[in-house]
C-alpha cells in the first residue's frame, strides 16, 4: 500500500464506502486505464479490494471497486503504523540526537 498510487487508490476507496466506478477512481487518482488496472490487480490478488462488474444497456459493463473488510482492516493498520513512524520522525527533528563531534559529511 505504500506505493504512492496504491495509497491514493486506498484513500479514495476509504472515503467511498459504497465504492467508486473505475472511471471515477481513474479520475480521482489521475491514472491511465492500464496503470489503474495494474494496481487494482495487485490489490485484488491480496484481497484488499474487490471489483464488481454490472451489465449496462449495451455499453461496457460498469465496474465498481470497493475495499474488502480485510482490506479496510489492513489499511487502518497501515495508517496507524504510518502515524507512529511520522510521530517518531517529528520527535527526532524537534530533539535531535547528540551529534558525534568527530563526524564529517562525506565529499561524495
């Protein structure tokens, strides 16, 4: 989920309890059809999202993407972990660890 496009997909789906159509999700995440399909396939293979296809009036079937219950739990856990990491990073920036006075940056 940490890949930026997958995080965008999960964030959009988290806000849309009833799911989003493929087109809506593509627009919200600013992805191409192929790129979105690739990410959805990976998320679906991990049982994080589900795709539901509905027949329409002679046009393409309408695909609605929803987060699975297991996917929602994993996303909430991911966000909690991310919050912890960010809090630790913020704390270390506010109170930096002691710097070794002999340390010098490399000249690379």
